[in-house]
C-alpha cells in the first residue's frame, strides 16, 4: 500500500516536471525563436544548465517541426498529383 502511494506520487511528480519543461520550451520557442544562443555564465551554473536544457528542447522541437513541414509538403504534392490523375482519367 505504501509502495503504491509512493509510486503514484513519483509518477505525478514526473508528469508535472514534464509538463513544466514542455511549457518552458514552448515559451522559449515563441519568445526567442528557434535560432537563439545559449547564454552560459560560469558564475551561475544551475541557471546556465537550465537554459541549456531548454535550448536543447527548443532545437528538438524546431527540428521536428521542420521535418514535419517537409513531410507534409511531399504529401501535399503527391495528393495533388493523384487528384490531377483522377480528373484526367474519369
């Protein structure tokens, strides 16, 4: 019983951390853009580490969105070709 409660609390905590991280990444992507620099300050390594993790997330989301856009462009062209073929072969 105690293990079940502890396990549930850990899962809830990890879900909260994941949601918080996703929010920070999306806010940074929206405000700073995809090509921002990582500010690193040797005097504040914890904040610099946090900014580095957020930067990695921003770069990952940006790369995923670029890949998704390219894939959807290919599908759009293929769909247009199929539609044109259907219209000409009716």
